[in-house]
C-alpha cells in the first residue's frame, strides 16, 4: 500500500449525490456530489472532491476541522457574527470546529476537502 495519495480533481467514478437537509436549507435547491478519495483507518480523516450547485445552506462544523481548496466556482461564507468572506477558484481556507454560519454557493463550486473529526 502506498503512503502517497494523489487527489484527482476530476474523478471519473460515480459520485455520491445528495441534497441539502431540510433543516439546513435557506434558499435555492442546491445539490451536492461527493467523490470520497481516502479515509484514515480510524475514520477520523477524510479526503476527496465535493461539488455544489447554487443555493444557501446552514453550515455547522460541530467537532470537525475542514480544510478546503476551491478548484472552480465562487462561494460566500458568513459566520454567525456577520463577517462575510468570498472564496473563488485558487483560494484555500479552514473551517475550525464550532464554526456555524451560512454557506452561499454563487457559482457551482468544486473543492478539494480534508476533514478531521474527533
């Protein structure tokens, strides 16, 4: 087993498809695709590609730490304090455990993600 894993930004396999949970949906009808690419043996670390169509949802990290690198599209994140940050292709950011706010997908977004959960 190799200890080096390349993240494929355009995977050819079928993604897991989902919609926003009703209690998290704010506006629009966003749909999501996830291409999980690797998971740590203990299940606390996940990597892959995630895509979302335009809409607004409530983002609640709980105990998860998430690193994101935007490959395509534009989003706005607004924390519960009202601070809004826009991210677009080429940008990277981290949502730390306890983050809550609004995730607004302006243009269909595709990102690389790495999540770490306690």
